[in-house]
C-alpha cells in the first residue's frame, strides 16, 4: 500500500535503530572513555599522593634515589607501564623512574610546564608538553614543604592501554545493542500480526462496504480495541444491510399500498365514463372510490406522522389528564365498527379518575391505533378488554383482544415500519403496516415502554406505561 502505516512503522523502526547505533557510537564511547580515564586518574592520584606525602619533608633540594622510591612503586603492580616523575615547579625533571641513575648535570626541563593546566582536575591527557611520542594520562600531586609547594609527583601511563580497554567495553556495548535490536524484531513481528494485518483487513472491509458490498465478512477477532472495532464494523454492515432491505421493503410496500387504491379508483372512474357502469349504479361506485381515497389519505397521514415522530427532539405538549376518560372517549369512536363485528369493550379502569402526565393528543393516537388493531384481528362475538392499573407511580394501560394472535417468530418485527405478515394483514387487507410503528415512536418519545404478549389462536395484549401525575395525588 502506498504510504501505508506499515511502511511508516518500518521507517520509524530503522530510524530508531540508526539513532540507537549513533547514540552507542558517540555517547556511549565518550562516556566509557571518560569513565576509564577518571577511574585510572583517581587510582594513579592515590599512588602519587602516597609518594608525595611520604617524601614531602625530604624533597626541598634533595634528589631521591631509585631505592628510595622503589618501595612505593612496588605498590603499583597494576600499573607496571606507569612512569613516575618528580618535577620542580619550574619544570626541571629531578627524578625519572624510567632511568636507573638520577639526571646528570644537564637537567631535563619540561618547557611550558604549568600545573594549573589541569584546571579543576588533577590530571591531563596528551603528550605532556611534547615530552612523549604518544598520548599519556598524566596525574599530578604536589609535594609540600610547610605551606609551600616545592615540587610535583607526576605519574604517566600510556593512553593506548585505556583506549584498548575502552574499545573492549564498547564492543560489549555494540554486541548488547545488536542483540537488543534483534530482539526488538519481535516487536515488529508482533505489530505486524496483532496490529497491521487486522488494520489492513479492516481497511479492505471498509472499501468493500463503501463499494456497496455489505455482505463482506470481516474476520478479525480479539478482545482488544481492534477486535471491538471489527465487531462494530460487522455490526454496522449488518445494520446497513438491514436498513437497505428495509428501504426496499418500504418502497415496495408504499408502491403497493398506493398503487392498489389508485388502480381501483381509475378502473371505476373509467367504467363510469365509458358507460360500462350504468348511471343508476354510479352512486354505489362513487362511494367505493371515496373509500379508496380515504385509504390513501390515511396512508399519507400515517407516513407524515411517523416521519414527524422520528425526528429527534420531538416536542411533546405534556399535560395532566384523566387516562380513564381518554380511554372511554376513544372507545366510543369505534362503536359503529364494533356493532358491525359484534364486538364489545370491557373497561377495567382503576378508580373514577386516573391522572397521568403525557401528551394527550399523542396518547389518544396510541389508543386509537391499538384499539383499531385489536378490532381488526378480533373474532366476531368476542370482547376487547381495556384496563388501567397503577404501581409505584407508574400507570399501566392494557389493550387485550381474543383474536387470532401473532406467531412467536413475528413478535420481534411488529413495531417495524410496513411490517405485515400474511396473517397480520387482517381479513380486509387494508392495513398500512404503520400503526404499531407510530405507537412505538410515541411511547419512546415519552421515555416509556410498550410490550406485547401474544399467543397464536388465543389473542394479543399490548401494555404501555405512563407516569402518574403528582398534581392529583
């Protein structure tokens, strides 16, 4: 993949390795060398200090013999390559452990000798004023007489030995760094398996989803964030696929429910115009046409209502009203239909009045849709029970019929828009499939619940809740 995250990670990994190598090369080498120089300088200074302290009283103008200093040199077994000098303050060499005999009349003078060149340290590195052909570590310790510095004990050791030791330690660091770098490949491998491959699969899945292939299955598992992301994408794809199917069903149902009455209206009108239906029968068929237009009006109004109810932030006109009285008035509007189907209402209402806090108009619509639904599916000569109960400041409203019931496998779909199983269409086949969806939207907008209990061949009961009014306790 061009400019993929994996390439960026590899580049970052290599840059990290390069920076690590440079850090080891420059920083570690400098620190190791400085530490070795400091360690050797401190060790040599202790020896130089012992020498200067032992002979401080006899070094005013007296030259030391090799025998005098040999005892102290034997204590420097770890520094057999060290050379001990004793210098006057003017740089005159008065003793050199590298010579068996003391200096002759022509004294050796260290030109430019200045003990302050060591600065805050007690040592210096280099050729010691060009007195050696190679770099040396030179440690100075003053020899005092009274309160005056008379001379200096200077111990020299070749820097080559320190460089060699530094290189040995640096090689160990290089090897350790290389091993750590190789072990870090485990991180790269883990990143590839645990992060990059799942991310690449997720990226491929999103392209498939964007291209419309919502059936593509993302096979990424795990309990971490990537696994959760995969599950969310699969869930999203399923929901989008379901939404697509619902949209197709919606369009098909709307088309069917509009086309059927329009076809009937057109057919009857054409028959009346061309004389197929004689004038004396026009009134009968005009009434049929009017019924079909009412059906279209009902469907259109239901669609508009459901669309408005689905908007977020739906405004509710919350008032306190008597739910018992509302149920009675709503039931009265179905008196004619119930008479035709020989149905009766059984009102089991708690108290003379039971006040709730809700949008009265929308609750009336809920009751109308539920009662209409109960009448549609009830058997002739049966009873529809309307009941209210109260528990813990919550009012339960029940609409129960003794009708055909709803199959168990269909219960989870009954609140979906335009869902109509063959059995739920009713004998007149005039249902829009929107009534229960509207009921669900209204109750949800009130932050309340609605449930359904149904047994096929026995009947169905819808129960929804409303908050009891505190102003009428």
